[in-house]
């Protein structure tokens, strides 16, 4: 499975029938909101949320390039 994923990443093919960055953005928003409602801060996830928000705003399909440069 990893070789196939590596090939897809190398080709810039991020197509999925499961979820995309927009779905993950919404899910992360829900996790942060639920955490805050339960009295836990969302501070740990805030940098990831900011990165996802920037990628979605820029119309970019994935995080892999951004994480690879970090």
C-alpha cells in the first residue's frame, strides 16, 4: 500500500472517494468545537487548522507538500 501511496504523491494525484481537504477541514472544526465545549482547549490543533484553512483558501488539494517542506 505504501508504494502505491508514494507513487500517487509523486504524481500529485490526490483524488479520493473517501474525503478531501474540505471534509477534513470541517471535521477538524467539529473536533475543536467539541473539545472546547468539554473544557479542553483547541490549542494543540490550532496550527493544523490554520494550515488546512490556508490550503483550502488557496484551492490546494492536500497537505503533503506543506508538511514535506516543514
